C-alpha cells in the first residue's frame, strides 16, 4: 500500500490563510479522489469550526490523542459531503502544551500517534497554531513530507519568516533531519495593487522554486465560507477562491507524481 503524504501547514503569524489553506486544499484533494485527513492542532479550533463543528461540543480529539487518553482512530470524524476526515480540536487543547512538557518524547507525540493510521490516508494535513510553541514543534516533527507555508501578499509579508526558518532548521538539526519545505503558498493576492505584485516578487526571490505558481486571491467568498461551516468547494465552487484552491491541489498532486483526474469543478 502506498504511504500517504503528511504535510504540516505552518506560519507563526496569524491571519495569513493557514487554516483556509488546510481546509480548502484538503477539500479539493478529496474531490480529486484522495483520502484526506486534517489534524487540527490549534487550540483556537479554527479548522474544526470551518467544517461546521462546535468546538464546545467536541467530546474528544487532538487533546485526548496527544496525552494518550484515546486512540486516534476513535476520535476521527468523517464528512462524506466535504470528502474530508478531521481530528478535531477543542478548548481542552489550550492546556496541552503545559501537560506535554512532563510527558516522555514530548516533541514527537503527534508523529507517534499518526504512525498507526498514516497508511489509511493519501494526505494528512496538519493545521498548526499561530505560534512556535510545543504544539507547532510536534507538527513540524510529524511533517513526513514537508511543510507548507502560507504567506499573505501584504506589507511585511516576510516579517517573522526568518524566525520560522530558524525553527525549521533547529528541528532538522536536533529532531528530524529529513524535514523540508514542500512549498510556499501566496495568499490574499490583490492583482489591482502594485504592492501585491511586489510582495510576490520578493517571496519568489527569497524561496525560489519552492513557491507554488497558484496565487490565492483576496476573496469575499473565501472569507464567508467558514461562517457557514463549509469548504469553498461546497460553499462557492464557481468562485475565484475555489478555482485557486482547485489549481493549488492540482499543483500538489502533480508535484507528488499523482495523476490529476478530470472532474466537474462546479456542483
């Protein structure tokens, strides 16, 4: 059986489209026939909420799995309409970083719990919190096939990326030497402004060929979709945001040498 791909979506800055990318990239990979699992390891539970789940009603999820209270398979939810599976987050995860400090192999807990189920999925996408704490560190160590870094096309887009790169290099040195950057996703692009074009050039100069060709536009429909608890593939499949994430999913599949099926884009 072919081993699935495990990608961690990370940026310690908030509001860069990290969760939006996790949900919508995952949804389109699912639409293209892949078995997709999203792991929400953010205490804010944004990925969980984006899929229409009330974090206050989650009976179990990432927290219980990380501390060893529940096996991961028992906590995974599946939505056939969205073509996604989810390990949800809840408010209990907020204290997990403190509890993890006293647990053995604290930096590798997530990698360990994923190991028994990774063959069940073609793609596992890990949505990290907007910080470089112990939960994000677990996400990086678990990134078997690399990290995806969303970068917004706005002023100071590269601010903080140096710190993120330092963290990635430290993980490579001390915990997981195979850790690599899968790619950089440029988000919130507004083609009407010179600033956005300048940021794209700057990011491309910094990361080179690691930057995906697809530009994720600034989109009202993308912003609205989470409030309806849907990925953009369901909420507004004919929107510019939907087309962008569809194209990004195709880029990811092609880079992984997986044939892209022909599907009807709009429902």
